[in-house]
């Protein structure tokens, strides 16, 4: 199954690792963070936690191993410049039926 992300709505390009010492000392606003973890069924998942501690995005299904999970997360992080398509009103079934159209 091809793993595509629809998370361009938040600025993933600005998300990184540790902040610089200058940013820390100036009181600059902290960005969120990604987490990779093992779920209750033994699968690997990722999630993005905003600076206020809320989960903003997460993998839709478990990965078999950590490397695949990290590869999927890398795809999401690299999709920050992906176009945002306005698809209007929808229900979950509509999205699943039309997945891949316009690619």
C-alpha cells in the first residue's frame, strides 16, 4: 500500500530537532515534535505533538517495523510543500473512494 500524507496543512518544514542556543535563550516559541512508538498490538506508529501537547497528526495504520515507520514519517515531513487541494464537503467513504484521483 502506498503511504501518502495529507498533512501539508501544518508547516512541517519548520519542524526539526533541537532548537539553537540562541532560540532557547531568546524565549523563542517552541515548535512541536514527532514521536515514534510501539502500539499495543506491537506495530510501530508515529505522531506529531504540537507545542501545547496536543496530537495534531498520526499514522493511520501500524508499520511492521521501526524503519518502515521512520520512512513513512520522513515522507510526511518532506511533504510540507505539497499543494493543498480543497475537496469541499465530504464523508470518510467519499475520500476513500476517490483516493488517488488527481495524482
